[in-house]
C-alpha cells in the first residue's frame, strides 16, 4: 500500500566562511599600533616605522596591515604618509587579549529543504523523493493529515542541514523562501511486517505510527467495502442473438462496480484501476525500514559541560550570578511569565542594565492575571530606573509570547565566553510541581547554534532587530571556533552536545539513550501558526571512553 506525506519545499540562500587565526606577527603589529597611539596620539604608526620595529620585509608588513584593516581592527589616517590607528574593536581586542580570525566569506549554492507538514521534520531535497500533487493520485492513495501550516522557517531549524565543505562553517542564513506546498512524499507500507519503505533517515520516530495508522484505516475501509458487496448475479445465455445489456449491468466474470450498487461508493483505492503515474518504481528498489530501526542522524558538536542544575535554589543562584557577572549579553527565555515572579527578579536585572549589559526577556506564555502589556510596562519601568532612556534599549522584553516551552539562559561569563543553561526551568514563571532540571554548557561552536536558536525565539516574537543581533552573536562564536580549531585548542570537560529545536523533538525517542543525557523544555500546539512542537533541548553524550554524563 502507498501512503502519501504532504510536504513543502523551501529554498535557502546562505553564505559559508573559512578562517584562520592571525599570525604572531599580525598580533604583535596590532599591539604595536596601539602602543604608538599611546605615545604619539596624533601620529600613529606608519608602514616605515613598523618595518623598522620588526625588521621584516615591507611586503610582509603590508600583508599584516591589510589583514588587520580588513578585519576592522585598524583604520588608516590621511597625511603625508599613511598612518595606522586602532578602531574601537581593535582596542577591545588588545585589552581583552582575544585572538582575532582572518575570515573569508562567500555565498554558497542555494539549498532546497523538504518540510513534512504532518510532524514538521526537515531533510535536504536530495534525501527525499517527492512528486507533485497531480502525480500523487490522492484519489487512489491515502495521505497523512496536514497539521503544520508554516509559510516560513527560521535558521535555528535548518542550520544543521546546510551543506558545507571541511573547514567551512555557515556564516549567515537568508530567510527561507517557500517554493511550493503542493508536493507529496510517497512511502510503501507493509502492514504485516510494519515496514515502511521510502521514509528519509531520521523521520521514522516522528512519522511511523502516523503512517501505519493511516494505512491500517484504509485497509479496514477496503475490507468493509468488499464484505458489503452483493454477490454477482449470473446472466442467462441463449443460442439466439444476444440481447443488449444495460450499461449499468456488470459482466458475469467481473466484480460489480460502485456505480452498479445504489447508494454505495467504494474507496478510490479499491474502485479505481491503476493509471500511469500511480506507481513509484524507486520504492520497489529501496530497502524497507522497519519502524524504529533507523535512529536520528547524530549532529553533535563539541561542548564543555559545567554541571547539571536541579531544583529551585540552584537555578536562582545561577541566574543571579549570570546577571551579576555578565559584561555584554544576558538572554532569559522562560516557558511562562507572571508579573509577580518577574518583579522578584527586577533588582538583579536592574543592576545588570546599570552596568551596560543588554538583557533580553522572552516567554512562551503568560500565566493567569498576567498580560503581555503588563510584562512590557514592568520591564520598561525596570529599564528606566536602571539607565533612564537608555534602559529601554538595553532591556528588551518580548511583546508577544513565543509559544515555546524552552527554559533558556544565555550569558557571557567572566572570561567573555558565552555560556548557556538549557532546561525546563521557569525563570520568570511559577515553579512546577516537580524539580526543574537544566544543564550548564559552553563551547563556541555549540553556542553559535544556541545563539541562532535565540534569534529564532525573537523571530517568533516578531522582533527582527533583536533576532539580527543574536545572529551577529552567532557569527562571532563561529569565528572563535575557527581560531580555536586552527590552534588545536583542547576543550576541558569535553562532551558531545546536540541542540534540539522545535519539531526536532519528535524524532528523539521518548525512552532516550542509556548513554545520553537529554534535558530541555518543549510544548506541543495542536493548531494555529505555532502548530507542532516548540521548545529547546540539549542531548549530552560523553565521548568514547569518558563515561556517561
């Protein structure tokens, strides 16, 4: 039996980058330009003075300076001889000791992704063989229901599927463009063996039960229709010239057609005869995948595991520490929000904003007695008391719920590196009946994914400017990853971490993996624009030989 899965197609434009850490000469030149500015603020360093200082050929010095200028860390001033001075970013690099990266960004070939409209699964087009609606023959083949109606995706859902070569990373992702929603993925179902052929790898967990249920229902309908058919009536033969047979009368050797039975119409799969285009030969050649036999593709990245956090007190200590020590960013995404609970956090948030820290507040839903307007009014008061008019720019509340069940905290620690706490804790809402659990992690490559997930939350909250800001944070994390990889840095407390976003939760087995730790928060929506699963989780695995996390 053939079962159809309705799918959409999205075209994604994106760019990839390659990077390397700056050489020791480039680093020293940056420091020398900064030192010259302290001694002679109005002159700066020149090409001649830099060559004399380092005793290198002029060509090497030109390459080093051009690299620094291209990175935006050094500016050129006009005069009798061009002089070089540090930009604000260059001064920050010198004071922080941060290793810069020389990055080359180039557009990649557009990628087409297939989106399943029943369970929200994604795959590259080359992994999914689909057919247009007119070839799918919905009159013959049953289809799984359309539950997810989305005309757009965000990069947190697609970032792991975009192809790139070794040594490259995804630098920026354009807004996915809907190409079509009138295509179907045909799969062959064997109910006796509960086998499904033609389903992409990683989709079985999310879709197998749905497909088998549809196939079973169609089989029952077909059996009921056959049982209810009356026995064919024999037609007497004579040796004389045969009489004309009415058009509605069936031949004695054939089963009655639906039109010959008053008031009875068979399912199309039973009554219609096959026509060209109703067969899918590639399914005959594929190996059937038995339900549950194909696990999701591992898309883990290296991360640092600090600790597992459990209980109200431990979470409160962590968020207060984050607000007290952060220097640039804090993002708080809570499954729910209440004005009373948010007010208790107001003093710590106000202190962070006073120090110039940008704080983002998002929530999946409001609790009883709380409205989005009350949340915005309270946050604006906190921001104004912290930094007057500047406070509204630094303290950003979501103006509408995200619909996500994520409990997410992002902040930059004392060493300037981004860290995340991922779980189900209601940072700004009423604690649940059971103890909340989260995992505290870091790592530049993993945090780039988390930052894009934060951009996705702001997209759902209809704030494109804040979404763009977190996209830029993700770009910086990727640049830091390039530097770290090129230097061969070791990661302490190293684990393999996979970020699970929104409908990706459907492909993770509920019983879990004995060697993995899965922590996060999600919420299922049955209808509306957010239909499907909305949430963020992390799956943590120790590398081989390191034990269970």
